């Protein structure tokens, strides 16, 4: 497993940013009433079984207004009759078009008992012509949308996935679920099938233990058959495979990676694969077996000039621990001294040099500490640069030992240890601090291949910057909020074979937004414009805060001495309607809100 340190690009940071000034400029608020038959579909949780914290997050924070990543300005929601309604923001006039129905599904009748546990309807776009629609009762449909940019279009059903309890298919979502992500993978050269990957979420209730979050990852396949020389016919979608992941936490960020070979997850509790119909899940090795595997791997990867040695290592953000096995009659010697250029050491085995301080990937500080038993010699080296992840111990050295070696008290600390913490920075009212990580879980090996520490702060929100790429994740960095985009991995090679390096690129910064967000205790939705020109905080009803990052020369405070300080502009919007806000979508020119009975447009700019 590789650790990735999120180091922001200094050119995208503004140390002299002075925060936001409250603006009294008027922002036009346009309201479009929705008829009773076109109001947004909303399901309340079942009070008998859907009352946990996980249920509250799932039902309370779901965004019912879905933006089309391939067609800017096109927004969709599902009304009370099960009709998918499309509205489009027109920048030239600063208004929304009228609702246009594109697809109608039959919703099951509302149960008058507490025996059913339905979820809200959900919609995700897999490509420029395909989407998936879930009715919240267990029915998931694959829809052919055609050209969604056309003025009039009607979606058609390509297939309906069978429920597990109806058809006996393992691991398909049973009962209700909420769709989180989907992507169409085009066939490789020489292949005759294309695949459709989808992630669906459920919260499973247990009478005698805490509820769990269940992620269903199912893969559909569509065969292409050459029936005529001049035409390629497409057969229906079939379920190729499916797998299941479980956790006691809730995914704050979830996205398929570029080629759908892995899943990107950010949570305070780890997700683990529990079932898979295509790749057998190997049980986790015991602690004794893990140490044996690590020792054996270290022996094969060690310095070839000293045969038979067994050396392994592991790191935290503060130090390096090297374990030297004494098996096979090996006698280790360690000598260290502190010179004018810092501490140096020499590690030898049976008189042969194995490692010197000058060979290390980075500098160390302090005096190395040692502990010795009958079977192992342990060295602890303190890193000179804290919060720095070493990709290797030394050039062509052994791989880092990661299987079953990181204890709970050795987890990577928060990356911003020098930042001042306030009461709102803690996870709950009791001040118990949580720890969040961003991980990539591989589909075939069912292991975490890459991990990045997010510290005690959860991801703020996710946003789509590129339609055919994973969603970007917005993470707090000191007082700012940095936008990180997963980019396509670069093929590399290791001693055990080919591998892929995980890459995150710093795309932009919402200056001081992390600070103002931490002070908002009633926030429901966080969002930002695609061009990162502004960010918004939306409460559950009425209140809306908009933070513009730059608005011309008025955004600079003139000072007689010292560097100029840039400031942003804050707008406070109070809606007249007290109904609940069910969805939000940010465009570069406007913000669209979905209320229980209306669509509201906040005009930020209007083209002349």
C-alpha cells in the first residue's frame, strides 16, 4: 500500500487573502412554482427501522437536483408521479426553461404499514447517452437517453435489473438503494463487449448491533455481435458480476476510478469487501502470518549483495521503523554517531554493510533508537521533515511492510498539525475527534492500494469537473478548501510486477472557505461553481450564503505599505418560502435550488 501526501500547489494558494466582506448588492431571486403533480418526490425514513445516524445522513443530505455532466445547464429531478423532469438554465436570459418530462416510471404504491423500507429515487449518468434510475424500492433501470442536448427528447428503457429476492441473483441490491456513481467502460481492442459499472448504497438495520453501510458494486455487460457486414447489433445488458462492501461509517466521498478497476472512498471507518461473485475474496492473514509474509517479502527484496538477510520497514508521518530478523544465523551490528551534518549510522549483517544513513530516501534527525530481542533488532529513525511520506527506504530497497502492521495508535496524524483547532473542528458535541482517510480499494485484490490522510476533517463535498473522470474531492487545508482531481494513473513496475501509481492533482482553491464553513452549524449542502469562481453554503430552509472569491479591482484592499490583501464578497440570501430545500446545483452564472413546491434561481451574472 502506498501513502500519498496531499501537498497543495503553492501557486494556487493566496497567503494574503483577507477573507470576505459582506456585500449589500442585490442578487435577483426568481421563483417558479411547481404544480402539485410536478413537485419533487420525497420519501421519509421508516421510524421503526431507519432511525440511525447513517439513515439520517442518507435521507437528509441527498441532493434531489441532478446535473448532467455532459450537458451544462441541464438539470433533472423526479416528481411525485415518478416522472423525470428536465429543466435547463439559459444564461442569455438568466432564467430556467419550463419543466419537460423525459421519462415516466411506475412508482410502487405508498405502504400504509411500517413493513417496507423505501429509499428516495436516485438518478446517475453513466455516459453521454446512458443513465441509471432507481425507484427506491429495489428496481434499477438502464435508460437510453439519446442526445440530451436536443430540445425535445424521450428516454427509453434498455433493461431492468432483477431484484435479488425476485430472481435469486446474489449481491444485487435488495429492496431500496440509492445510486452513487456509474460509468460506461468502452471495450478494449479485440473485445466485443462494453461494461457498465454502478455503485448503489444501502443502510442495513440490525436489532442487536449498530447499522451498517452496504455498497453494492455491480457490473453489467452488453455484447456486440456482427450480424451484418455493415452493421453492429447490440444485445441486452446482462449482469456480469457484483460485489459488496461494508462499513460502520458513511462514505463522505465515493467514486469509481478511471478504468473502474478500483473504488475511491473517503470515510471515518474503513470499508471491506465481504462478497464477490467474480474474484474470490481471500481471508485476511493473521498477525503471525502477516509478519511471516512481510519477513519473506523483505528477504527477497533486500540488498542482493548480502544473501539471506531479512529486513523490513514501516513508516508513520513522524518516524521510520526498521525490523531486522536474526533468523538464519545472521548477526546484526548497528553503529551511529552525530556529526556536524547530522546523525549518521551504519548497519551491517555478519560484517557485511547493509545500510548507511547516507543511503536513506530523506534526512533523519536526532539519535536513532534501538531495541533488541532474541529474534529481531528494531531501529527507529525520526524523520527530519515531518508529514512526508517516503516512497522507499533506499534505492532498490525492500517494499514497505503494510499488511497487519499499522496499529490504531500509529495511524497517520492530521496533515495540518500546526493549524489552530477550534471547537467546531471536532467531530461531535463531546469533542471526540474522528480520523478520515481517502483510499483506493482494488476490485481484484480487495485490498487498499493507496491511502491519503485527511486528518480529523471530513471531505467538505465532491464536485464534477470532467464528465468522464472521477468526481473531484474538496478537502480543507488550514483555512482554505483545496479541490483535488483524481487523474489517470501512470503505469509503473515493481519487484513483484506491474503496478499503477495513484495520482491526485490540485485543481484549485476556495480561499478561506474552510474557515467559514467550519463556523456554519446548520449547513445542509455545500457546492461550488464549475470554474471555482464562488462557493455556496445552503441550509435546510430559507438561508443561503454565497462566497465569491474574486470580483475585479474592488476585491483588493489598498495598503500604503506591505503586500496588497485580496478579499472576497459574501452574499446572504433569505428566501421567502420556509419549505425544505431538497436540492442545489451551481452553474457559473447562477444557482438553482429545488424546494418542495418550487424551483428558485439566484442570478449571479446575466449575459448582455
